[in-house]
C-alpha cells in the first residue's frame, strides 16, 4: 500500500472479552525478538497509559483514527474497556466502549514478513489482523478488555463520537493511571441536559480558587502565559476604540488588555466567581461591562459589535450548539466585523488532572466546515451574511513548550454573500475523504517537482531566489505562497532565518507541517492558512517577504502590495515572481485565453496576467523603492521541459491532463510571455 493510500481513518470495533484482575489491568509489555514475533503480552499496573473517559451514552459510536503520510514500523498499544455493542456493518463499524487507553510510548517492531501501513490494526494477542468481535452486554463493567496494536506515527489517538465531534487521549502530558479498583462507569450525566450538567460540574471543580492555573487548566499556567498571552493578542485585528465582546472571559486574563484599547468591552463567563474576580482585577477600567451567563442563552443587539473574542469556548459546545451560537454571533457583528477563537483540537493541552472532561477535541476540519456553513439572511432578504476565513494557525508557544501543534486559532470575518451555505456542512468522514483526494493530487505534484514543492522548478528555483535575498541569521521571512513548505524549510535550515509560511490551501499547509517535522524544522517554520486578500499582518514584522506566482491572481493587486509593505520592517525586501505579458498588451484575463481553469488548478498560474510595467507601477504606488524586474523565462522553461519529460513517462489520465497543461504554458512562454522576478525595498525610516 502506498503512502498516499495509507492516508486514511480506521475504524476499530467492539471487543473480545479478556478477563483480568484489577491489579493487572492497565499495563502491557510486548516482548519482540529479532524476527519481530510477539512473544508475550501481559498486564502490569505500573505502566503508563493515557485514558479517555467519555461519559457518553453507550450507544454512541467511537471511531479510532490516525492521519499521517508514511509507512511505519511502530505501534501504539491500545486498551478498549467497557465495550458493549456489536459491530455494525451498515455504520462502517462501531466501537461502543466507555474508556479507551493508549500506551504512552510507541512499541518499536513489525510483524514478521509484513510492512505495516499507517492505520493498520493488529490483535495484540494473536499477532494477526484484527477481526470484529461481539462485546459484553454489561454496560457498567470496565474489566472487559480488548487489546490492539494500532500502527502509526501520528501522536494523537482520536476518538470520534457518532455526532461528528472528536474526543482524544492526551499524548503530550504525563497522565496518571486510573487507580480506582472498581473501574465502574459514571452514568449520572447521561440525560438530555447532560452537557450543561457535566459542564457545570467541570467548572465547579476547576474554579474554586479563580486562579490562572484553573483558567488554563495547566499547572505551569503563569510561565506559559508569559508568551502565550501576547501571542494570542498579536493575532487580533485592529480594535482600537471599537466594541468587543469577550466570551469565556474568566478572571480577566485577556479582559484587561482588550479594554486598554477597545471603546467598550462586554466580559461574559459561565462562572459567577470568575466574573467577580474579573471585576475586582479590572475595577479601575470604566469601559467594561460584566455578565455572568451561558453563551447559549445570551441575547445581544444586532449589528452592535466589531469583534467577538473567545479563548477555549467552542470546544465545550456540541455541533448543534456551536451552529446556533455562530448564527447569533453573525447577527451581533457589524458587517466586516471579526470573530476570533482559539480551541484545543484533537487532544487535551493542559496538565491539570480532570476527573470529568466534557470537551469536544474536534478535528480542525470540522471547525472549518462549521464556520463556512453558517449563514443568516441580510436585512433586505436578498442575500446572506456568512463568515469568511482570514487565517488559522497553530499557537507557536504550545509548539515550542509542549510540542503540541493542535492548539489552533481562527480569525473569521462577517461578509455579505449572494448565496446560502447553510446546508454545506460536511461531517468528518466526508472532510477526511476530501482531504485525502487533495493530498493525492499534491503528492503527485511533489513527485514531479520535488518534496516540499508543487510549483515548477522546485528546489532549483528556490535556491536561485534565496541567493538573491541576502538572507541573514535571525531575520524573519514571510513565505506568502508556501506550497508544501519547501522554500521556507530550505532557507530556515540554510540561512538560519525564522519563517512564517502562509498558503490559502489547508491541505498544502497540512502537508507542509509534516515536511517541516521530517526536516526537524517545526519550530523554525511556522505555518498558517490565510486568505491572500484578507490577511493583515502586524506592521514592521518581516525583514523579507517572498511570493511565488500568487499576487497577480488577486482582483486588487495594489491593496495586497500595500498590506505587504506595511508588514515589512524599514529597509525590508520583497521578492516575488509572476507570469507577465508584454507591456504593449492590455492585462489579460485568462478565462478567455488558452489558460483555462484546469491550467490554474494544475500549475498555479494565475487566472489573470498583468504586464511587467503594470506590476512595477503598482509596487511603486504601494511605496516600494529600488523596484526592478528580472526576466527569468529561460530558467522556468528549462524546468518545464524537464517536467514534461517526467510526465511523458507516466500514462494515467491525470498525467495526460498535466502534460497538456505544461505544453500550453511552454507555448505561451515561447510565444512572448515572460516569467519575471520583481524586487523592491521599503524606505528606511
């Protein structure tokens, strides 16, 4: 099985009964000799396991998933406990278990004569492929155990419930074993009001002192917050003198900072003692109103707010609740207003022990689908309001301190749409399948141009451009069309620069993160999924900005150039490449030319081509000095010709389409169009 086809989610099903005593329950040692055979499997209570106690109805299904890009030779040891429902073919399998535990360390071996692929599941007792078995009918007893070996390099064991939300075991922290000898299930919360009841108990448990540790659910909260808090604030749009709603405000960790700039702030939290502590801390700030309320019950005036801010809120709402909340938020915001959120995805982040945990550790793809699918009618009823993504990214502090890239932030904007997307929500399996198809296409492009790249020339073109930039160690670089991270990884490793790698494709960024991890550069290359037209970086941030064949595809090139100029430090440098037409020709709309949509899809050539002179004029108007353009058509033609030879060696339909596209590009370039590299600098202050 290829690396591409191994990108899949797997389904683990109900359990064969293995009776063990409570003293032996939570540990396993798998002895593997040189030939890789499993010699023995036994339990020992001293081993370390990460356990997820769902406290959800037994008839919910849990799907164990992995998602990575390569074949593997190691496995995690998984214990499934309290399983009670049979395998359901029509539902593609159902794991109805109350608790899932996973070994803290990977087991390094492969079964004899087999290469295991990402997502393979093996019976740890027999060493053979796992076959679904009927489980026990006792819904209360957790001493019924099934052992599996789940192969994979992804450190996150994801448990997806039947409603599409995700729970997961925590891998990044040292979890204690469950030492309760009775090993019984708490079913008290299984009722229609279970979520709110569970949430109330959860925060009652973690709000006794109204402390920073309780707010962040982390024993190292004060130290962590020193870097994390300013980082989160740096992602916000300008809100000076604007009106801000802060949801989940807690004791005021962000409230103080928001109120120092905003016109007014409404601080809202579920827990009254948090709100009272917030009020006490910020008593000298007169532009804050306080509200102790459940966000699901809030009623605010329409079109009154410019920013709705939350930090760890959506992960406590199920999909229906979150959809309802997002619709409300759309109505509260003024047109072009923003919503910012930060959520724990796929895994728990904090180190604080929790006896219950009502959190939904969703896959980021589910958040993306929810944000895109929510709409409300406009006032005149002729169109709709919806959210448009500005950017999303992992929180750098958590990558650095906890090696956790599953703390994600989103900035989305209220925009007017001509169509209703309220029925466009896709469940996680559909999103995974779409991601799989996109990944297949991208990996095929990488096969042609090189790992880390999808655009013609790959590393060769990257090296050529890097030499033109005079990069110095410690400089900060924005890669404004990062593909799968190749250019950013190369310059970070070669020149010692820090890179922000940005692309509008979440799949490209997803693969780019994997490439950075492979290269050992995960902390040096920070990835974000961002809209080219909407993303606004903070002023004076970057020493160098690099862009490849992407600026010209925007409707308002000048606006994009001005934003890039503002984000550069004084004396900063811009280097960008674009396909251009002769100055004697008018700007060319490629929708009516030989370059069709397929060309854009396969080669990233923009659907509008400007003249060289027009782009130079726009750069100057945006403020750039020392503007110049270098014709590198011969370099790209040589790379294209090599690519054509590689494509000709393959025979499938996709390659045939690619071959046609590449020939079109070559013909256009040979007939007079150009591939130009533009350079400009920001004036020294």
